[in-house]
């Protein structure tokens, strides 16, 4: 992804990377970020273990959302597979992924894997090379098993978090579930559905703070693309922070990641109002960078509050209605519903079909608009309606473009 940070080796001879702050290391330390006293942490740890043993999804969601999240990677290795629905998946009947046909995007995967693990973990060059090999295998396996998925730069950022927490073996089924049921919209042939996700942000702001929304009205919400596309893994540098954030994100439906960005914007209200409204470029630049330091616990709390106060269905500007019906934002709302890979594939195909129909319709409208004067406004509206009906009924039929060519020639003769 553009803007990928460079390696942070201290020098060519040194074999270790700079040590990130570990959340796990500070779990019982007496800092403001601590989730409580040692006794409270020990009690919560035991409750999480029991919830994992009982596969109590509701309890795990509560613990993952509460201050401190799931506390450490040992507990995450038990809890995350339950949250994403991969704990009951067996790959024993599947063919070896290495025997499957190559995915068209594998060359790009190699390039991105070489740029991975910039900030964490803290290990030797040899160990880092081993992690990169595991990461490459993880991504390649998912792409080969689900070849309809289109790789995007930043996919590796998500994969490396799951790999580091769950380990190479358990990360495979978890990453497959995340790919199919959480970020599927980002792996379509076009990023247009992902851009529609971002339109929810101004709608949330309109509900929460109309004045701030108006102040940002000259800036389109594309500033949130890098963060939301990678579930924030591209922008958060501390391993402990991103692991804790994934506790929260994996415990909630996909749209909550959008509410989190809205919460981040609201937390910067004072800073944003200091930037003149007639400087949209500066506003965009500021919003495209996450604030440092990041108050994760406060932002998580704010995102939950926003989601409950202003659920997607209540948002203005018809923002939720514009989200495609087969989007993960609408089909993955219930964590307790364990969809199958076959269902995800079908949803992928349906959304791809609808996306191409919409692109076809927009292309047709563009042609008609270009030659709108001789057609007349009423006739143009009727023709657009006819074309839309044709596309819905006949799908991506090339016949319509034969007629469009004739319309274009006729309009040119009239001009």
C-alpha cells in the first residue's frame, strides 16, 4: 500500500528491531492504561478462560469490549477463533494448498510480504525471515483456496496480526473467516463497495455533531480508506495496541470499524476546527493520519456508544440504504450465525454481479448524458429507466451496448 513505512533496522549490522511496547508486558503494571489491579486482572483472566471453555460468545464479546480486552495472547489464541467462528473448522479433507493453481496476485503478495513486520515483532533477522515465509504461506493459501478473492495492498497487514497472535496453524482458518465474512467487500474486483462504506462516516457525524460534519463537508471521507481497509493494522505501530484493538473489532460486526473511525474524528474535534474550512487538503491530510498517542480504550467506548445511539439503519443521507444488500456490512451482522465458505462465495458472486450492473448502468447514463440535448430531458429519463430495467432483467448482456452504439450514432447525427 502506498505510504508503507520502511524497515526500522537501527543499522545494517544489527539483527534486532526496536522494541515495541507490549500490552501484555504492562498487563499488571500500575499505569493509567492498566485494566485494573492484579487481583482484578487475575479474576478477569479466569472468567475469559471459562467463557472460552464454554464457548460463551456473549461473554467473550463483553470481555473483549471491556477495558483491557482479552488481556494477553494466550487468551486470544483461545478466544479469537471463537469470535470469528473458526474454532470448529477442520481442514483435514482439503487438498494441500501448495498443489492448487497459482493465484494471479501472488507476485504482489511477495512484494508486500517483504515490506511486512516493520514495527513488530522484536526478533533476529533469521527469525524475521521465518515469519515472512509463514506470512507468505498464509496469504497464498487463502488466495489459492478462494481464487475469486482479489488481493489488495494492506491485506498482509491484517494477516500478520493474526499470524503473530494465533500462530501459523490456527491463523489459516481464522484468516479465511476474516477474509470471507469481514473484509470480503475489499476483495471484490473493484474497490467501489469499500468507498461506499466510507460514506457512512459523514452520516454518523451528522447525527453526533452536525457542526463538525459541516466543517468537514469539503473533504470526502477517502481519508479513512487506509485505516479501515486494513482494520487499522497499517497505521498502528505498537503490537500490544493492535492486538487489543482486534479484540474489539473481531467481537463486533464489521460496520463497527467504521464507527470507530467516526469516534476518532470526534475525538479530534478541537484540532479540526482550528483548520480553516477552506483548506480541505489540510483537513484531509490531518484526518488521514491517526492521532498519537491513540487512546484506544476511550475510542472503543466512544465507538460502542455511537453504534448504539445511531445504528446504521437510523443514519441520514440514505447512507445505509446505499450499502449493497450483499455487502459484509449487511450479511455479517450476527456473530452467532456461522456462515459457510460456500455461502460467502455465493454472496461474493451476487455482489460482483450487482456491482457490474451498477457500473454498466453508470456507463450507459454517461453516454446518454453526453448527448443529452437532442434527446430531451423527458426522453432521456425514460431511456435511462428502460436501460436500468434491461440490465436488471438480462444481466450483463452485450446486446444493450449494440443499441447504445446506435443511440450514440443517432445523437451525433442530430448534433
